[in-house]
């Protein structure tokens, strides 16, 4: 599986690469290894990711599994955020960045060389957890995967004073 998915095994972060065939995967030693999937179109993160410094090591990324965006429920990630319009977001973030654009990044991706782009100005990122919203006048509901709705209502918190998770507009 590791060879097929192009996942490499390392002794530690920044450590030496280990041949997976030499590891006793049933032994206690198997828990100490670090895994990294090679970049490319097969990578679960797609061809690019946006790193955002945070304590949870969460970032936004492309995905090779574009069909997931067709699902009503999209809770299929390990915690990071797949972007449906990744190249559009890249264009927006890179505007004013010395001629860089999504097209320029696509050219870099085509070379197969790993590239890091440092932004001149940081872009603030805020995630909002919503279980209900409106889309062109149609109310959309999703499962409360993290059970935050009940906590807000049970805590006695003045939910009306919080940013609305549900609004109905004509």
C-alpha cells in the first residue's frame, strides 16, 4: 500500500528514510515512524496547499478527488480543508505578488519541481462552523459533526448574541 500510494517512511521528522519492507509493522517500533506522501497528482492533498501557521497543523489544499464536491455531506477529510475552487483562491491570494498567478503556479506544477511561495503580505484566515445557512433563498442544513449546536444551546449562552448560523433572506 505504501509503495502504491507513494508514501515514504522516515525515522522521525527530518530523519532518515526507512525501507517499509524492513519494518515489523506488528511491533511497537511501528508507532514511531513519520510518513510523507510524495507530491504529485496522486497526492491526497492535490498538487498544492496553502500553509497557515496554527497549532492544529490545518491547511487548505487542492484534491485529486474532485468528485467529493458533488456530495451533500463532505465530512471526508482528516481535518484539513479541501478547496473546490483552488486555482481561483490561489489567483486571489497571489494578486500583487510580483506577477504570480494561478496560471504561473500551474506552469510550476507542470515542471514537477517542489516550490514554496512566500507571500509578501499574510492573508488572515478565519474558519466558521455552520450547520445551517441559506443559498439563494433555500435553507441548507448539515449534520452537526462536532456537536457544537447542542453545546451552545445547553450552555445557556445567549445564542441570539452570537453570529447567526441560520438566516432566512428573501
